[in-house]
């Protein structure tokens, strides 16, 4: 069975020119077919504040009103996505920047209002495997930003970790899929103030214990939930940590297992 790597990067890499260049150099050298997914929350938040648009978060997720959706579309699908694609082209990695609307690659439903109204936030409904598979089969590397659509003309802000997870799961029956979350910390830490306190392995049971103990909280909750979901849907390997360790033989990152 063919191999595929799905890799998600966030603001810690995107916001730092040197870190982004180093990561993309490493990414280009990966010989297996690969898909890159990126967020970009810090840049979007800075732009929102400069325009006096409030930045609202709940449990690590951005609440997205119409003005915020305009900003993240410009930042995610525009500036960040095209900058990454251009840099990859300079390293001879033939990349194609995408939202979920492009090629109808990722459809989502607007999140229903339960205890809170997230606004224009999408929950992934379907990943169109065939379209993405056509790209990677032709040596084109998809670069997805954190925007999907509902096939009714509405763009939706969708968590980048979730997009990476859903793409990985969509390919899990046809590829040996490895899913990587490049993180600003060495991995999931037992002590947030101690970079060396990496929890090297987490399964469903230990995840629940870590949540109850308050070790996994806030923005880490949806991140690790996505990891657990992936391994439970046949993704071969899920790792979280700094990119300079994830793609080498070095230790010091977290692996999620069943």
C-alpha cells in the first residue's frame, strides 16, 4: 500500500520567517506523497484587532462573525496560503493552494448552535478523496488553508487540526497514512513549564485521565481529540511535536495510539 504524510502547521511556524523556511525545506525533502494543512490564527487576530474587530474564542475555537470570516479568508486563503505555495515552488515542490471550496475538495456544515453560537464555523461533512488523490498522483502537493464551504455558496472557518484529521482519515483505507501536527512545544507536556516533560505516548484512556487532571485543557483539548479520532479511524501514525524532531530519528515528541 502507498504511503501518505498529512502535515499540519500553525502560527508558531507561519509567524516566524526562519521557522517557516526551515520547515518548508524539510517538507520538500519528504519523498512520500504529502499534503500540507495550515492555520494562521495569530496573523488573522492581529489584523482583526487593527480593524477594531473583537477576537472571540471559546474552548480553543474562534467564534467567526461575518467580519471575522472576511478577515480569515483574506489572510488564510490569500496571504498565508499563497506565500507558502510560492516558497514551495522555489524549492521545486509543485504545490497547489486550496480551500475546501476549490474542486469541491472539502464540504462542511455550519456548526449548529448548542451552548454557544460559533457563527460561520464549519464541521467537515465530506472530503472528496478522488479529487485530492488525482493531484497527489500527478505529483502535485495540495496546500490546504483552514476554510471549507457548504456547497451553497457559503465559506466556513474550519479548524485546521480537524481538516488535517479528516483528510488523513479519508485516505486511510487506500494509503498508509501518517499524520503530523507541528507544534510550538516538544509535544504534549506533563508540566507546561517544563519542555522536557514530554508525554511520549497517549491513548484513549490516558487522554481522559489527562483531561480530568487538567493537564490537557483549553486549545489542546480539540487538538488531542482530533488525534484520538484519527487513530480510531485507521490512520497508522499520529505524532505531535516540533518539526525538527518529528521528521528525524530523534525522540522527544508525543505519539497518539489506540
